[in-house]
């Protein structure tokens, strides 16, 4: 059976191949509704399937969006990737995901691989890309949108949440329960990179503590972002003589590790230890007790990132501040902080 071509569709629809192309690609020129319906009916009747490879070669762009995340096994990044995939599907695009594993060389590897595949654009969720990554983006003249984090090395459009403000909300709430101070479980770096969300969470905790007249000296503890390693850190912290009365964790995954350690050590949460996290991953409502945390609107952030990476008209120009799209944070109150009833 002969392969159905665009010419066949045009003949059956009584129009030109250019109009068929406009219908298939949804542009660049408008098509009258009646003509569009004839083309779509012809495509269905003939069983025509566009040659995406040929289209990509002609336009030097594919229907793909590349996305690089630090670790898709972590719930926050998994949920963010899923939100981007849904937003991209609404725009007729597919998403390729690569894991950098928090390593510069892996990040550069995926940058080269995705850009070499002529993706329509690249969404980068990074933990502070190196100068090598920044140089790679510049060399390819890539369409890049930074999501969740805005590293200092790269000056592209960024979509973020109010990390500092959200951390302040959570820390203030714990202090309002009457605790003499709140400890903080930060990241693994003593001096994290500028634009790192975890660094901003620590900064928000620090500001809330200082506003209330509490010292932060000796109350910031380093821990990996995942629950498994954070659990090990929490075992040592909670079994020591200076166990904190309350802990703000820079990520929900860390907080889940803290809750596990507390249960193992028979420490009542929230009676003897109040806990709050940041991200509001889906598991946060299922922990025991349910976790008080900070919500970031990942679906809205994902849609904004996809729109920005695909639409040149939406890509903000001007100063670094003007190239930032920031979404607000909100406190989600559940029982781990000491409040009675969880937020629905």
C-alpha cells in the first residue's frame, strides 16, 4: 500500500499543500474554520501521519522539549517533571527528561545531547550549573528557561517560587507555637550557590529567627536533600543531649526522614518535636502525623516555563530582575507543627 502524502490530503481537501501544513502545524498562517475542517476530515479519511523527522529537518526544530532535573527519584522533581509534561502536551510537544545527579558533567552531557537533537527548547532545573554549562548554552544559542532555581552563572528567563518568603512563613508559624527556637535542616553545602532554593529556604529561616530575636548560632544543620540520608542525620541530631524543640526542613523529603527518625526514637511529634517542611509534595499529607509545609504552585510554574520556552514573544527582555517570574508561596498547616486539624 502506497504511503499517504501531504499532496494526497491536499487533493482530497481541495486545497494546497501549504494550507495542509498550516493546519498540521497550527500555523504560521491562519486557516479558515471550514477549510480546516476539510483538511482534518481528509487526514482522518486517508489515515495520514505527518513525517515528524522530515518536519524537524526542514524547520531545524523538533516537537520535543528537553528537561534536565537533579534527581527524578525525589518526589518534588518527579512532580515538577510530570507537570511540565502535561503542560507541554497541551502545546502539542513531548518532553525528554535527563537526570544530572547533581553533577556538572552529567548536566553538560544532557545539554549537549538535547540541544544536538534540535529540541524546541530546554527547561533546566539545576542545582547551580557550572561555567561549562553556561558556555554550552551560549554556544548553541539555546532557548532556555530556568525552573525552580536561578543560578548566577546563567542569565536566562527564570520561573521560581518565593522561597525566602515561604520559609519565613513556616519558621514564624513554628515559633508562634511557643518554641524557644527553631533548628533548620539545610543542604549539604556550607556556602550554597547563589539562586539555590535551599539556600533561600535557609535565608528565610534565618530572617524569621532574627526578626523574633532568636539566635541562629549552632542551629543550622547540614543534610542531603533525600529522606534516606536526612533520616541518618536526624537520628544523630534527635538522640543527642541538645535535641531541638522544633525543626524547619528545607525540603519535604528531609522532613519525611526526620519524622521516621523521631518515630524510631519514640519522640512524639508534635508533642515533643514540631516539624515543618517545604514543597508540599503529595506524600506530605500522608505522613504520620501529616506534615505542615510550604506550597509552591508547580502546575502553574510548569505552564509558565513551557510557554516561555516556546514563545519568543513571552520571553522577557531587560534586567535580570525583569527576567524573573516569581510565584507566591503559601503555608499548608497540618498536624506536625502542633495544630489540631490538617488543611484539606
